[in-house]
C-alpha cells in the first residue's frame, strides 16, 4: 500500500494504543466483508493481500482442489485448477484473483463499519492486557468528576469509577485531585475492560508501605497481617528477617516520617505497627495495645468442622483489669475488632477477677485439672513473652463454644 496509507495506520495505532498488525488485520477483514456483500457470498473463503507499493488491495478467492466438486464456493476441480496452476493436484489450495474494478458505495460503508468495530475491539483488548498484568498494584489516578455515589477517575487515559463503598469515609474528592488506588482485578465485559479499584482495601496500606519503606520493599521486613477500619485505623503486624533491623523502627522512620507519608495518602488514617509473633498469646496481647493485657487463654487453636457439622473458629479468652477494659475494646469495639482480624482469633473479653472461675469451668469441661501455665497472671502485655503463659495443652484441641465460655465466667 501507499506510504500515506501506512502513515494513517501508524497514526491510528498511536491514538488507539493498538498494534499495527491489529489495524491491518481489521482492514483486511473489512475489505473481505465488503467483497462478500457486493460480489460473493458469506460461505466463500476470502483472503486479502495488502502489498506495499500497490494502490489497491488484492482480493483472493481460496478453493480446495478436489476430484468431484460438491460445493463451488470453496471447491474446484482438478481440470479447472490446472488452468490456473498447471501442476495442481487433488488436496492443493488454489487462490484466484477476484479483485473487482471498483467498490460500490454500500460496500465501502460496510468496510468502514467493520474497520471501526475491529479497532474498538482491538483497543479494548489492548487496554485489558495492559492492566491485567498490573493487578495487585498501586495506580495513580486523577479525579475528573464527583457524584454522590461514585467518583470518576482517569487512569492513564482510561475512565474508571470509584464507587462509594470503595471510598475512604470522610475523604474529600475534587476535580484535579491526584491519589493512589489499589487495582484488585480487571475483567473483560461487553463494554470493554472494567477495573475494580479501591481506596479501602487492606492491600492499599500494604502497597503504600512497600512504596515508602525500602526494608519492606526489599523483603528485609515482612508484612505478616493487616487489619483495617478504612478512614479511621489500621493495625499492621511486621516481622524482621534481619536481626539488625528493628521492624517497628524501620516502618515508622525517623521522627515518624515514613509512616506519616502513608497516613497522609489515606486521608490521615492512623496506622499502628506491631511486631509479629508466632506465639498466639504474645501476638494477641500486642494486637490489643495500647491496653495492658493480664492473661490470655487459648480455647481453640485450630479452625475446623466439629462432629455436628459446625464451623469452629480459633478462639481465645482475654482477661484485663477493669480500668483497661474500655481501652482494650476501643471506641465502638474498634480495637478488639481489629485485633480479631489481625490475629485470626475470635477474642472474648473478661475482667481479670473472672479468671479463677473461668479456669475452674474450663478444667471441668476438659475433665481434668487445668495447668497453672494457661494464663499470664498479672503480667502486662509487654512482658507476656517472659511469662509462663502457654496454650491449653491437650491431646485433642480444646473446643469451647461461646455459651460454655460465658457459663465459665458466671
């Protein structure tokens, strides 16, 4: 084709973010469709060649050489085939030049519509492939429009909606505001690729920490768990794989500059960093900070299905002094709820005075004496690792339903 034609294709590729091969294929299919409409039929196999230097495309009708012709649309006899190709044999493929002298107006319009349709499909697929490889990543977006139920964002030339349920409560959005969003999944729909983005997902905090903290990014400090109440508070448990690195200090940074940068990106949401522990008692005590925990008893340390078909979750009883109880529970139960999510243990809160009765009841349920090593009698959370607290030891997991635990405290 002419240089001007190739230049037009390159311009389309630049504007639509598609490859030249996709555009040329769309043009070929459009020309084939136009030919079938005016000169052939839909059963014919049409091949289009766009040879460099020629003004017009070459349209070829493809047929198979057979001994007995049953369908003239895609079969040709050996005798007729040898008029075109002298050495043709049965089973060969013959191409016949059927290029018409000129195309009609209707055919041209049909070709135009097919080209536009194919370009749209190619553009959608190109966008899908571009974002599909970036799932579970941060994207930078710009607010272009605000509505009561959603915010319209522009992400690298693509318009994406951020629904209200994925917005940080209390965050103010305005046209031109730049922010980061977490790309959860990309789905291909009839309307094109749909990006599922979020400002409330826990992984947004994780990715921001990786962005701001080199030790997290290079793997020296690992994020083990995140619990988040979007817009208000997050708890992040971290573990250092290098004994020379303090995981909390690395994440907070000098004078808190690192964690402050993360908090500013999520509308001032408080981010509490705690050190991860494989000991569930210590982890639970740390997760409930700033409250001082007096004792922790692990009721069940495995999630399983019991004989009655009920799902039994991991569960622990937490004992605190009366003065520490409001702090341990938190405003509207936020602190204990986040600690439950962070540790994966259902936490039941009791006053420390209830511990003896609880231990006696639990001992009766187990059918034997309860070791004194099931609690951290009077020990504050910060020294829990040095206390004698351990899990309830038994040959089979100790399973106590919520009703039994409440009876034990009565």
